[in-house]
């Protein structure tokens, strides 16, 4: 498929966005230095640097708006936050430049400080868009989805003692608690979202509205349940559904996969 020119322009955003980040912090360092040792050359340079910052920020914001226009499958709130922060950065950068050219040092520095904060926030929201909420999870410290970043491709089978690998034990000790904790609220006796229940083997094998069996014993690759839990955060089909749902960890997914491969023993 050929990328359209808007797609190309939008993707340019991913390269250009690094420029303002560099310029803003270089300009801030220069302003700090100027503040301690004012000089005519320093002011001249600060003016140019802020000019370059304004141009780079405008370019990043403009290509970003084009990219956002094409974007699908992103979390709408994060995208809108990122978009407004990006536009805000461009406005701040132009104001800072303008103040510097007018010789209003205090204003230029104030705007630049606000810009540094806004660029950091915009960058963070942007990273959440491209890398998923794990970026935020990292400093919340709680989310094991981080393992996905460390080892995206190869889910390591859970270490099983020979005794625990007896299929029924695995079900009682690992699989059932997992289904109950993460799925059965929406796929059980209370409600059967998507027409699917996951509180009995027959129901899971029968599947839901899609007509796909959620579980095909012995064939994880054909089990809709497994396809869903492996999807990236923010994907329309990812399970467990729900904005703040805790997605399964790599170890949990590997355990499900192994259990289905072993015949999905349910007791
Ligand atoms: C907050 C509610 C909620 C939770 C929790 C949840 N689901 Fe779902 N699930 C839904 C809804 C709503 C649908 C129907 C919409 C869709 O197909 O995406 C669905 C559909 C499905 C389907 C497709 C059914 C079909 O055949 O159409 C599968 C498979 C599934 N969920 C598996 C799971 C698994 C596995 C878990 C736990 C890891 C889980 N779900 C947790 C709400 C939930």
C-alpha cells in the first residue's frame, strides 16, 4: 500500500518532535547563563535560539495535527490532551520568542519555563500514545505489563513444578482464579457480555456472539480468548475490556496458552 502524502507528513511528526525538546532545553540553559552573566552576544544568541525553538515547535505541532487527523485506535482522551499540549507549546514558544526580541527578559524566561513544563507533559502524553500506558505505569510502579516491553516476543512458559503441571491442578490453582478475577464479572452468571460466559468449559468452548470458540482445547492459536488477551492496551478488542482494566501479564498469558495447549482441562 502506498502511503498518502498526509500519512507521510504525519509520520514526519515522529522525527520532528525531537527538535523542540532539544531546543527548549538548550534555550533554557542559555537563559540561565544569561541571567547570571548578561551580555549582548548572549542576548543575540538567545534570540536566535528561541526563534529556532518557535519554528521547530510549530513544525512539530503542525505535523502532529496532521498525524492526529489520520490516527485510529488511540485512546481519545490521551490524544486530545497531547494535541492541546502540542498546540499550547507552539503558542508558548512563539510568545517567548516575541518577548525575547522585544527585550522583555522576564516574560521571555517565564514563557520559556512554562514551555519546558508543557513540552515535558506533551512528550509524556505522546509517549503514552505510542508506547501504551506502561510508560505511565512505570512511575506508578505497579503494572506488570512492563514485562511486555522487556520481552515482547517470547512469552516464557511459567516455571512449573512437575506436580503443578498436572493439568487439573493448573486449572484450579492458576487458571480458574485468573478467569474469576479478570473475566467472570463480565462473562459469567451476572452478565454475559458479548454473549460469552467463561464460568464453564462448555460455555467457553461454545464462544459468544462472534461465533468463534473462546477456547479450542489443544489449539491456543485458534482460541479467540487468547487472541484477545494478547492484544495491546487500547486495542478495541483487548480483554479484559474497560478503560482501567488491568491487562494480563506475560506470565498469565503464557499460563493460559499452556493450559489450552494441554487440552484446557476444567474441573
Ligand atoms: C468490563 C467487562 C469485561 C471484562 C472484565 C472482560 N470482558 Fe470480554 N467482552 C466484554 C464485552 C463488552 C464484549 C463484547 C464486545 C467485544 O466483542 O469486544 C466481550 C467479548 C469477549 C470475547 C468475544 C466473544 C464473542 O465471541 O463475541 C472474548 C473471547 C472475551 N470477551 C474474553 C474475555 C476474557 C478472556 C476476559 C478476561 C481476561 C474478559 N473477556 C474480560 C466485556 C468484558
